C-alpha cells in the first residue's frame, strides 16, 4: 500500500479514477449521492488548484482504493464555512476535511485512518491551522435505505481525537440517488484541536 498526494500532472492523470472511486463510495448510505463523473472531475481539479487544497490517495498494486480530500475552511462552500463563523470561529484557522472514501474491500484495515493521519501531519507542517474539522451527514435511524449492517464511525472519530461540536450545525443539499430534486441534509461537525497529538 502506498499513499500519494495528487497535484498537477499526477492529479490530471488520476482524476478520472478518483471520480469513479468517489461516486462508488458516496453512492452508498449515508451519502446516497447521485452525481456525474464530469462534475466530480471538475470539482477535484478545482480543489487540486486551491492554495492549501489537499488530495491524498491510497494505492494497492497501482489501483486506487481510498482517498481523502480537504481544504482550508475559508476556501470552502458557504454552507460549510458559515456554521463556524456564526459560532465565533475563525475559518482561516481551520482546515476542513471533506469525504474519506474507502472501497468496501479495504475497509476495516486502517486505510482511512492512515490517510487522515498523513493528512493531519501535512496540515500541521503548514503551521497555519489551529484545528481540523469535518462534517457528518445525519440520517434518521429508521431511514428506509439504511442497511442493517451500518454502524456510524463516531467511535473511530473519537479515537482519532475528534470531538462532536453540538452547538455547530448546518445543512448541505444534493440529489439523493433515485430522486429527481435536491434536498437539504443536516450536518453535524467534529473538530480536533491541533494542540492534540496525532492519534488518540
């Protein structure tokens, strides 16, 4: 297993593969995201061009099996930035992790954790950020498309040193797979202070 940061030509070479990976994983519960390869490739190319944008991918035998994306919160969508601003936080001091996507065949093997820890190390190296945050989609426990085997990753986030911020919440809209219109999904946010060491 190897991990690479994708930028420039390396991102251009792999962006289609990354888009396919993201669409496959984000189409599952709880995301249920319905998107297009063209949109994903544009989004990822734009993210790769942001100052401070971060795309890490894990490979096994040259096949992409996992990835994580992120950017400084002040460069993120208003829907992600505003909840922190309204809570009195400075978005310039927060790095925001987007989605961690791991193929089903590689889950439970520490791949996602490794990506987050490598990402955290790179974020620390900049010396710019006081904390890291990410958003979690809130779906009802009786959601009709919730698999019986689904378990929230909350325990994993806590082991990595993140804490849930109950006073910070927001919404993000997209079209669920099988739906015709976008709907707003509630988000709750987890935050880790970079005064905390990597890991638990």
